[in-house]
């Protein structure tokens, strides 16, 4: 279980918290994994409206945060220490959160 992570992306606040898994099956101390995007303070008001998922998008074996916004897809790559890089736009244009009156498209990893 070592180096497996538990991540909470809060609906309120300005940061995401993580506790890394330990070899004995417990979790280490909770620490800030990410501050900034993907939190309600930055406009990510609801998981239903602006979905955020964990997926290994670059094949390095680490979970990355993928967020679907009104204007595109945003990704923060997972780092070896359990934190995440600054969010970057991976796709610009409509592919993210739904806009009233438009057809709903879902993408599942």
C-alpha cells in the first residue's frame, strides 16, 4: 500500500489535501497536495457542474487531476511526493462542463 494516495478535492476552500499510504496499511500525515484551481474558491463550484477526476493521463504511474471546465479540459500532473503540478489547459474549447441548452457529453476514463 506504500505510495498509494488518498485525495480529497473539497467543494469549499482553496486547497486539496492528501495523505500518502504507508507500508503498514495506515495513512501518513495529511498535507496540502494542491492549492489553486479545482477548488470552489477558483470557480469549481460543484462536482456535477465542473467534474474533476483522477487519472494517469501521461503514463507515469501517478494519478493526475483532470478537470472539465466551461472552456476546456485542465490537468495538474501528479508528482512523486504526492503533490500536483500547477494546472495547465490540456484542451481549449467546449468539451468541459455543460452549458444550459447544450447536449450533455460525458467522458469517463
